[in-house]
């Protein structure tokens, strides 16, 4: 899932080399933290959070096949 999130984010932003995804294992879920350049934050979030919601939906749908719960957080 980490690779999927990274590919999606790198295709959205102007500075793909500054995209990092860190994975934090929890008891019942996995938290993926997405960090991008400050200039690209708006492109990843989108108007009214639509892009961020779409990213979360795609990653959660892919996680169903692996039977895990994924939480995507966009951090600075």
C-alpha cells in the first residue's frame, strides 16, 4: 500500500522527489503518513479535500484485498 500511495502522490505533484510515505503499524490498522513539499500541499488535498478523499478511497479499496485497515494522513 505504501508504494501505491507514493505512486499516486508523485504523479500529482510538481516536486515528486520530495514525496515521502512513512508506515506506522498499529494493533488493528496501518497508518500511512504522506509528506509533500509545501508548494504541493494544495494539489494533494484538492478543492474541499476531494483529491485527498479520492486518494484515501483508492488506497482503502486496494487494502481490502490484503485484509488490512489503512488510514492515510497528509502531514507537513
